[in-house]
C-alpha cells in the first residue's frame, strides 16, 4: 500500500470512527448503532481486494476497540472487522457487475459483524452479551447499515478508485 493510499484509508477510518462514536452512538437508536466503520471497511475491500480488506478491517476494528466508549475485550472488533474485510474483498469481482450487489454484501457483512461480535462476547464471558440481545440487535443493525449504505459505500468506493487511478497514473509517468 502506498503512502497516499494509506493516508486515504486512515482519514476515511478516522472519520468513520468519529462519526460512529461521537455522533451516532449518543443518539441511542433502538436495537443497535449504525456501523459506519463497517460500511467504510466493506467499501474499501470491494475496491482493493481481500488482503487490503483484511488489513483495513483490522485497523478499523482496533480503532473501535480503543476509542472511548469502548467496552469489552480488546481485539473483538478487530477480529470481526478483519473477517468482514476479507469476505467483502473476496466478493469484489461479483460486486463490480451490479449496483445492487454492494448493498446485499453490506447486508451480509452487517449480520456477520453483529453475530460475530456477540459470539466473541459470549466466548470471553462478556456480561453485556446474551443470545436474546443478539437476536434483537441483528434486525436493527441490518436495517441501519442497509439504509446508510447508499450514502456512504458508493462515495468511499469512488474515492478509493479515483485515488487508485491517480496513483497508478503518477507511477506510470516516472
């Protein structure tokens, strides 16, 4: 990953974490909080592929794990978003064929992230996680993420593609 592409990813992830933790989390929406970091990870993985998606997912998850009001064991979000980035990146070629498929991928990744985070909570004995709570959170997380995805995912994908083209062009001119 070039310095410029890394800077773009850092800015996008930082903005997503701030938006999610400072703006959306205090709203106390019923069921779950919209996962803006997940949307950014999915969008970047759909452009850059599974390896980059895995690394970006780890970075975004680690930020969520350490930024207040973080709760739970360190690394849970990092693990879950790593898997989300990998899955979304592996579906990159499929998603390029349709405008609708990235939203379907976001829906699947939203369910994967919600269930994965709850499952890791159950494994480490997090007292705030229960099976019934997870079942209640999945539909609302899915709804929020799918509703937000048309506003975030295409813009992030466009930025990542434009930046990729401009850095490729700049390298070819040397």
